[in-house]
């Protein structure tokens, strides 16, 4: 699953290879100025002004950035476009935004490099904020596999473990793709509980779950306490507990869950 929240990818897709960004966003923009303003989650960053070739400030070319790209810091490199000096902002080596001298406000004393650093700082702050705000991915993994990752030699990267909002280690003894649930009444099933389905069950290695993709809550809880005076079978309290819960996945968010399992034996 690629990923992190699709909302992050959508927002950062607005930051595309643009001709010229440097003018300050207007406090009360006109419709034309609004169409030229790059916005991340309703926060204006910069306003386009220049035109390169046949590309107008209003045009947007959406680029798909992966979650791996979003995790990488932005950087600026000097370029020449159409005979004009510019500063190209890159995300993980991919062109993100082009800044030119022609876009600077006349009253702004910043150089092109200084303007580029100002835009870079704003975009980097938004990128980091979005990544932290929408990273609700949790890793469920067996202790054995988790230990193998942690024990990798120093030439191998283990940074992927730092990208999850939380890590839950699940014993292999209850981490299967399918189970056989005991009903509590049938012969040999009186104990209740569940076991691994011997026909269809496979051992799960790990799962990555986006929190918003899961439906999980208690629908009906009905505890019942019987006092010794009312208990007809013993001189003791009896506690009855009935709990009906829901554990499901939103149909339109199935992509928010990834499962990796061992091959069936």
C-alpha cells in the first residue's frame, strides 16, 4: 500500500512544476489572483505571475507523488528556462515547482535565491505538518519478524519503521488469515474461543492499517449483576456480560489495508 493518507497526496499534487512563484498571496484576492495562487489545505503559499512559453500561471499539471517522495525534504537547484534564470524545487528528485525572477514583486527586495528559500521554508513546513497530521498508519507485525528487521546490519535502512503512527507486535499464535470459531456448546467446542482454520488459514507476517479505513466500536453492551440473594445456584455474585461489537472495513477505503502472509503449507 502506498502510502499515507490520500489527502496528503492530493494536496501535494497541487504543488506542480509551475512557471514562476514568488509573489505574496493576496489577502483579498480577485478571482484571477485566486486562480494563480498555490494553496495547500486552504493555506495560500505563493501566487504565480509569469508565463513561460505557452504555459500560463493558471495552468496546473498534476503530478503523482508517492508517499516515499513526501517523506523526503525538499531542495532547490538553479536552472535556466527559456533563457531566464530560475530556481527549481525538487521533491525526492522530482520537479515540483519552478521559480523565476519575473515573478518577484517589484517592491520586494529579496533576491531570487532568497525568494526561493522563503517558498521552500513554507512548503517544507506544510509538507511536514501534513505528514504528521495524516499519518494514521499502524503496523501489526509478529515479534519474530519485527526482531529480524531491528537486527539488520547497519548497511540496511530500518527507517521505514519510523514512518508508522504506532507498531503493535502480535503473537503468531493468533495472527491468521482465517479462523475456526468455537460456538461454546458443540462437543469439543465447549471452551469457546477460536483456532487457526486448518484448511484456509495462513500465518500473517504483518498488516499495515490506516486507522480511518476501519469500522470498530461496541454496538451493544449489556452487563448484568445477580446478587447472592437472587442467585439460585450459589451463595455468590454472578456477573453476566453481553457485548456485541462491529469490526469491519469501509468499502471505499479497502486500499487503506495491506496484508502479507506466508504461503499455505
